[in-house]
C-alpha cells in the first residue's frame, strides 16, 4: 500500500495520498488548493491519481478538488449531505472503495459537519478528518449549532473508539488549526493510545461531552462562510498568475517581509504580517478584508508567491492584485520596545499597554493595568484603544504584537510593539 501524509504546518491541515503501487493507482483525500505536492508525490511513486475523496466540506481552507476535476478530469466523492453544487460521486456509510487491491471503507461520522465521513483501511489505519484528533476532538460549531454538532460528534467518536487498538489514527488537523482547541502536534496516533489518553474519548456521558465540546473558546475564523461557499460551489480552478508591479497604487499593503525589515522602513499604512512567521494564513484571514484591493510588499518573487498561496488557502482567492519589491517610499519606521523598557514606561504611567492575546490567555496572566484586545479585532476596534498616551502592544512572544502595532499605526495611533519577548517575561515582584 502507498500511503503519504501531507501536513500544512501554517494552517495545521493534513491531507493524504493512498493507493496501490503495484496497480499504479491512488486517491487523494482532503487535498489543499495547492495540488502540486500530490502530483509530484504520485509521479515519484509512479502511480496515477484516479479520484478525490473529501471527508467533508472544509470551513477553514480551500480544497483542491476543483483543480483536480478541472485540470485532470478526476471525479470527486463526498457524502450527499454536503449538498455540493458540483458533479460528485455520493459516499455512503459502509461503502467500500477499491484502489487497486487496497480497500477503503466509508464511515459516516457526523458532528463537525453533518456530511462528515472517515475513511478506514481495515486492520491498518483510519483517516479521521475533522472528528477524532490526536489528543482532542473537532469543534462542532462551524456548520450547525454547537450543541447539535456536539451530540453527533459524541456518537461518531464512540464508533471510532470501537475500532481495534492497533489501528493507526491519521487526523485532518494537527496543532495550529482553529478546528480544535488542544490537539497535539503529533501527526498520528493509534486507537488504543487515544482511548487511553484522549480527554474527549474519556467522557462517557452525552451531556458532559456536549458541555465540554460546545464550550470551545477558539475564535471562529471570519473566512468560514467564504471557504464553505467556495468548497461547496462550482469547481474552482487554479489562481491567476501573480503579477509584479512597479508601484502598488491605491491598495492595502500587506508587508510579508521579515518584521525587522518592516520596522526599519515600510510603505505608509502597511500591515506587518511576515510569511516566515507562524500561522500566516490564519492571521491573514482575520485581518484582510476579502473585498479590498491588496498588494504584497515582499523581499523576493518567491516570498510573494508563498504569501499568495497562504491567502488563497483561506479563501482569499481573488487576492492579491500583485506584489512589489523594493518600492519607492518604504521609509516609514515602527518603533519596538523591550520588556524591561516597557516596565519602566509603565512605572511612570507613560504608555497604554495593549495585550493582543486571546481573552483566555489574558485571564491566565497579564501585565497589571494592561487592556486586552485580541490582534484579530485591532483593525476594526483598535483606534479606540488609546487614551492620549502612546500604545505599546504585547503578546506571548512578539509576532501578534508586531501585527497589532502595525494595524494601530495604520489607524493613526502612536504605537510600538514588544517583539522580543512578551507577557511571560514580565518582571514579577
């Protein structure tokens, strides 16, 4: 059996290539919009991809099933409850799909979404999609009411938990995804290991599970409806080629260079979101308006291409309008502050401290006198965060604070950021 896992470390998404090398055929499960890695892997293994299997209609990222259908003529299989607007092969609970000599059994496991299915290779492994994660379970509130989804998920997890202990568990997400709250970064596990250690599998009573599952604190991405519409709608083809521009023109500038370059000099009003940082695409989904004209400021064409791929992954498929490298006028600096310097400024009440972490992080530990406004809300609400004093943003280690400070500066606020350290480094008396 050919088996290959692909993990998008930025979004925390996992997808799979499963097939029979001797027969020379394979299927791809939950492909990302950037389908090139699957094609390269299939070519290396000398197999032909013959079908796309979707565990469900994804709400956090754009699927590549449309590209496979349009560019390679492949059929797409999904459960009918997905109600897709494209031609599809319906999946049914208990159905067996043969890929050469490899049998894949469909298990209908609703909860995360009504149509959700898992794919079992009997005796070997199960692709659990957005149902059972390593150390956690999926959030149930992205398609239906949280309690309704949680009830379905409870029964689906019980079903998966009845599989034999040695069966390997390969989930649709790992740590870094917003589709769960405390999943592991481990790419796989086993049914036995999860039965022993997964906190959600350990809850045996329905109402207790519903209370725990429906109470997830992870923020709901603003791109959910957009991604669902794109993934359920007519097949989406490849993105347009990325154009290099001499000047950005009238546009929102997303500066994807390393933050040190942004701080040294950027275009007026630019938003700092380095593509080499963590969760680039997720953060972009929270701070970029899908209807605005967006231009990237990149250090190189390759950096721009990587950034555009991240934007497309979270549903911003019509962006960017292009990119610039070394444009004129990129001279606006952004000041930074060390934790020790911030402590001295706070002591003389010279600044307003804005903690841009999530509320649960802020409640667990915060700088005395600081205010809390998550970075994802700063573009919309940050202009009101000042009381006449300069604002210093702070987070856990720096990246969110840098992004938030750039958004405040864009709104005309005198802002600077703690980018080397954060709340955990605050001096304790």
